[in-house]
């Protein structure tokens, strides 16, 4: 199994999370790709893909993702398993927490992806988010807040990595 992890990062937090995810799962299994340096279509070389995105300001996309946003529509993600993680600030931008994660989820679902890694929203405090599942009990991917809950990130990453690997194996069997 090879996993392609594709992320965009303006302030390095999304990149640091990508490196932690790679190190948790194993560098022999996870290949990192910064989307500002490599075409997004390269994700199609992998059956298991992780996308990392951050939400900026009032629910806006991170600049690297924004610049290639329409490229997502050209991807055929049928028979691909995708896990998502996002960075956000639940206190400073409480009405838009993880919105970019929710927008990315909509895009990859529309392209036929099978999603793993839905994450409980227990332990977060925010007013609104486009990244919630219809039952409002989960985020559509791992949600990290380096501004307000930095001390929880490592535990969350470890648990989520275990979760997505188990879900992937279950799909494959």
C-alpha cells in the first residue's frame, strides 16, 4: 500500500501536520506532495490519497488550493479512497471553522471518491462549520486547531491515522 498525501500550506502548519501523519503511518508508506510544486493529477497514481487543507479568514481556501481548485473537477476519483484533514481556528473564526475542509469534501465526493476518516467534533468549540456531516456529530476529516488546541494535535493525529488505516483495510477486504 502506498499513500499519496497532498497538501497546501501557507504558514507551514498544514505541512507540519502532513509530516506528522507521514511519520505516524510510516515514511515507507506515505509520500508527501506540496500542491504548489506538483500537479494535483499526480494523486491519481495512488489508490489511497490524503488531502490536507487549511481554512483562511472568513471561510476561504488556502491560496495553493484556491489556485488549482478547478483541477479537482478533472480528477476521476472512482475506486480511490480519500481521507481529509484540515487546519482551522475555532475561536478566532468560530463561524467558519474548517469550512475549506467541508468544501474540499464536497469536491472529492463529486468526483467519485470513497471517504474514510470522519472525525468526532467532541472537544471542539465553534459556532458553525461547512465541514460537518449531515448529523452534525462529525467533521468530514481530521480537524486540527494549532492556535487553540495545539496540545491535542499529536494525540488526534495518532488516533486518526490508526482509524483511517483500519477503515482502508476494511474496505479492501
